C-alpha cells in the first residue's frame, strides 16, 4: 500500500517510540460498563457494549501514524470494527455530512466529513499489537484514521454523532487544521 521509500510526509521525523499525547489526564474506563453510542442523523441509533462491538466484523491493519507535532511511527498494528461496516448497521440519513467523535475526557471532540470516515482503513479500534488498547493510548475504544494527522484519531471514544453541519473539535478550535492531511502538510488553520 505505502511506497517503501517515501512513507514520511513532509516535515515529519520517524520515531520508534510510541509517544502518549492528550490535552488532559489519562483516563481509566471501566471495560465492563463501556458503551459506544452511535446517534444523530441515522436511521437506527445503536448502543454497543465492548463484547457486542467485538462480535461484529473485525479488521486487522498495519498503518503509519503521523502526529502534527512531527513524529511519525511506521507499521502500527490495530484491529477493530471498520467504520464503514458500522455505518451499514446504523444507516446514515441522506443529510448526514459529518461525524463528531465524542470522547470521555472532558468534552473532547474531533470531527471529519462522513465521506473521509468511509475509507476502508478507518477503524473503531479496540486492539493494538494484538492486545486490548491500553488506557494511555485511548482504550478500550478509539478511532484510527490513518490518512489524517493523529489528532483526528479519537482516544476514549464514547459516542459517534452524525450531523449536517461540522463542529470543529478541541485541537481544531485551538488553531490546528480541520482537514489535517499530512501529505499536504495541513498542520494549522
Ligand atoms: N480523547 C482524546 N483523543 C485524542 C487526543 C486527546 O487529547 N483526547 N489527542 C490527540 C492527539 S493530539 C494525538 S497525537 C493522539 C495521540 O495518541 P497516542 O497517545 O495514542 O499516541 O491522540 C489524539 N486523540
Ligand atoms: Mo497530536
């Protein structure tokens, strides 16, 4: 998929560590009480427990991630429910244009056009390197959106809301790009 020799977007440096980044504290979510809600402009809003989520289609993928603060990490392995598959269940209404990802850390959100989220590589992920995602990397469930800077990959995801008008998220309101394409180096608004 990626060309071996040109995997580093402009202005990025490769790291072998996995830095932990968020605006506040690391959360510890009770896995037994966890629920993901999908609502807004959908025909069938649903609420899924972790077990229910894991019983749906599972996709394993190995992708490069790119943080806007300039680190890139190659070959990270995630597994989860393809976002596209989830949309097949809830059925977006025709006027659904954006997806707001709501997180458990104090009203943190990020958003993307529904069309961008429908890419085959977008995951509602619950495993990293073959194990449940740890607290520091946003477990039990986070989104993985490989084609955007990593602030579009929401940790501690609790709710997906489909809306007609975009609502720029936490980092985006702070001056970061709302389109966030690392290959076009869209870092700032
Ligand atoms: N809920 C939540 N998700 C978030 C953030 C956050 O502050 N809160 N920070 C984003 C940023 S800026 C980055 S770089 C990645 C970091 O993910 P990591 O800690 O697993 O490396 O999470 C993104 N998702
Ligand atoms: Mo980031």
